[in-house]
């Protein structure tokens, strides 16, 4: 009897303990369900890889098995558009605003610097609890406060300018074992550039599993110079391509292998399903198809599109776009031809992760979550893309107005890309009302953006950045501008122009005028040896001596001069500056009376 009572009491106690544990577990489960980890976001943008530069889009030559597999499992936007060149796309992606609004309508000449008062995607994500990092190509400003780590990225590891080996990049970078900038500080790397960026991405995601992150992985490949590991160039040794294309295609295969590594890592670490992954590119192909000459057949493949990089026909701005989020409510293993653009990413991604984003300025982009979920197709929507590439945007310069499959090009040519993807048949005369409608939209859009058009000003004398290094990459000029280090070495281009600067405080400023990049340590009148090339890497030519005797700085209309000794690395000019906006001009002087351009200028408030 006593034993039975004991067993009964023990059984009841165990049941109560089990129920308590079950209740405790249930509460924990409820908490997890109520506060799940928000999705990570990875946006991958390759450079100069067009719509046809994927085997998934019918290219019979290029090998992209990992991207193809991802595309099949993801949602593809088959009517996705960007800017026609690098910086305009990046500015639109970061802000949701067309590049004509924010001083990024060009790729050089002072017009690829994202205005300081623009709100960026990483700023929005960081403000809402996300870790943020950027890897690779920024191309929206190399000086404070325009650098990626000034614009919302807590961590940024990047090259200078618009590509490796461009004028603002670290001296003698050539895609292999380069020196890049980590939050502005030079850091030596080992390996091929694309491998470096993906290694950094994988390392970052390993250390970011407890809190959501926003990763912007912006590759400089497959932008020229077309330098690639030999094994990847050899993949296309017997392909019906020219030598440049063989390397270009090799760069894309290298991207594909690295993309496969990243996806495998995310799956191995159970991060893939709760990560929104976007893969896209920044403009049409640069070298995927050759330009036929003397009646020869074009080599390569462009998916039947008209135009390549820089064109306002579809071949210049229609690009691949795949998005995946297995844990989310977006579609999978399918396609949509709704009209979507790079400017839509900010309002769309913030909505997907449940960020209450209220834009501070007029957006050109829209929240397209309904399209991603398959709930709605917005066939009436109109968008504008153009190619400016000049000192100030001009109305009517290379515009394309898009609505569904309709394209109004140059205000007069009308195409229906559903029936005519190659844009060969101008049907404007058959649809005068649609031409009028699309032109009306363009006129209204242009009237809206005009008040936003202005130059960015590079601050000097600010405590956050003193000294400041300007490069001729950012000189405002219509002249031929030496935007890469091959041209710097040759020393042949000497444009006339100015830098738009803003002086923070009145005082004495010191200007150091350089012929070569400061980190090169080369004397101002020195030559520098050629760096020989190979079958898979371009050479860097010998540096030319310019025989410089003195230097001149002009601030607005006031001139300041100085002389140089033969062994000096730079010319020093001093000037008292007043606060505010100024135009800075600079010149090297020679005994023959030549007026040459300093390629680098360091400005320091004393």
C-alpha cells in the first residue's frame, strides 16, 4: 500500500515535471517564432558581364554551371534593367534614384562621385540593426565623405576608382597579389582579385551567423584590363573567339567557380535558406561579342540583343537578374517579365526584410515585392535609362523610355522587344499615341530631375580627412582624361579642367603636385621600367619622363607658383584659402613653356 502510494506520487511528480518542461520548451519555441532571425542579404554585382554572358541564356561557348544551377532554382527577372555603364548603375542601386540626380552620370571626370546628402542602402540597413560590409568595386568616390565606409558600410575592402589599375587605384595593381583599401588603409593581398573578394565574403559570413548582415559584393571582373589566371584563359584556348574574348570569358568562368564556392559555403553553414541572394550585373557586355570588321562575322554571343556596354538599346542595359530566398515568400524556379530596374532594389529589399523605409528624396524605384511573390504585374509602369557620359546631363541625350516590352529610343524610334528582341524594326509610325505617351513621361521625368543636377564637392581641411589626395580621375573636363595607370605611365594626356572643392576652414594650405602616385615613391622627372605582360595579363608600359621645372595652382582666379628640384618626388605650392566652394586648377610648368597636368594632388591644411 505504501509502495503504491509512493509510485503514484512519483508518477504525478514526473508528469508535472514533464509538463513544466514541455511548457518551458513551448514558450521558447513561441519566442523563436515571434522573433526569428531576419534574413541576411547578399547583393552580388559583376562588372561588364552582359545578358548573353551566361550559358543559361544560350551562350554556346561560356561555361557558367554554378550560376546556371542557381538561376534554375531562383526567381529570374527577364526584363531587368540597369544603367548603361558602371557608376550610374551603382549610384541607382545604392539610392533608388537615377544617376542624373546624384552626380554619378559618368564614370570619370568628377561625375562619378555620389553626392554626400544621398541616403544609401547600407545606411538604411545599418540603422535597422544589420551588419553591413562592402567588397570590391565602389566607384562612387575615393575621398571622404564619399568612400564606402563613409556611406553606411561598417567594413569596406575595395580597390580605387572604377577598376583595378585605374588612376585612383594603388600603384601597379594588376589583378594579382594587389594592394587594396580596408576602410581607407592600404592592405597587401595574395591571389587573384576575384578570389580575394570571394574569400573575404566567405570569411565574413562565417563570422556573422548570430545577427543579420547586408553584404554588397561588387566585383571588378570582368572589366578590363582582361587579366585572368592562365588556367581560366586556357579554358577557351580553342574557342572561336579573339584573344581578348578568351580572357574575358575566362574571367566569367572564374566568377562562376567562386560563386559556386560561396553558395556551397552558405549551404554547409545552414545560412542559404534564410539569405536573400541577388545576382546581377552593371551593364551590357564589354567583350562578349566582337564588332565585325571588313565583312567578318562577329565572334561570341549577345543573346540577339542590339548594342553592348554604353548603348541605350537593350544590349546596353538589359542584364541578368536572379533572386533566391528559400525561407521567404518569393517565387522559386520560375521567371517573370515584369519591368524592374536597379533603382527598385532599395525599396524592394527593405520591404522584404520588413524595414519601414521612408525615403528622404524622390525615388525613381518602386517596391516590387508583389512581382517577386507573383501577385501582381505592373504593365503600365514606365522607366527611363540614358547614357550621358559628359560634364552635365543634357535632355534628349541617348534616352530610352521603357514600358513593359515597349522601348522608345531617342524620342523617335519605337520597338516591341517581345516581338523584336533585337530592336531591328522601328514601328513608331504604327503607334503614334504610344510614342506621344512615352515622350510625355520622359518630359515629366526630366522636369523632375533637373533641380537635382549638381556637382559633388570634395572637402579639404576637414578634421576627418587631412590631407586629401585628389587624382586626375576626378577632374571636371571634356578633354581626354588619363583614367588608368597605363595612360599615367605614358604621360601623354594633359587635359584642361578643374576640381570642385569645398574648403572647410580659412588658413594656409599646402599642395603637393605629383607626376606619379605618391605610394610609387618615384621622382617627379623619373622614368619607370615596363612591367612585361604574358598571354593572360597585359603589360604596363615604361613611364615617360616629362622634364618638369615648376608648378602652378589656381584657386578660382588667384594663382600660386613654385619651383622643383631635379630629385623631388613632388612640387610644393602653398596658398591661403578662404572657406567655401572653389574651382581648383593645377599645372606643371616646363622650360619650354608647356602646361602639363599633375596627375595626383595632395592638399593639407597646415
